[in-house]
C-alpha cells in the first residue's frame, strides 16, 4: 500500500465551556476539518494527502490550529476561508503560508 505524502492534523478538541484556555472545536475546528476534506478531494489529492481530525494539539491560544506533516509546519488562527490558500500554496506548491505559521518560539512543546 502506498503511503500518504502529507498529513494535515486539524484540532477539533473540545473542553468544558468554562475552561479559560478555550478549544479549537468551539472555534470552528469541525468546520475547518470538513473544509480541508472537501478541498483536498476536489483537488484530486484524496489518496495523497490525509486530513485528520485531531484531539488537542496543545496550542489552544492559537486556535484553530493545524499541523502539516512531514514538514512539521504549525498554523494558528486558521479559518475555513484560509483552506484554499494553505492547500494551493503549501500542499500543492510547497510554500507554507507565512501569515498563519506559528513561530517555533510560540509553540508550547519542548525543544529536543
């Protein structure tokens, strides 16, 4: 079986309404996941690029967040209106959308 060229992980995590961190699910994550699925299918990329709904990506303050692998490019404050640009520029063209990229020093993970 062939491997996917890329995975697009879209946070759809939901937390309690009173959680101060908020969550991507209530910020439009589910709609974003559907928009990626549709756009990738329409571009003929269905078996090449896999959009995956993800639980918490631990970037709540930057939500809605997505991450594209294998490049490890993190995007924040993504809306369905940004999907076409991300797919055309990054997924098809190989150039990340700079205005949406979360800088490495703003990610909540630890350096190796």
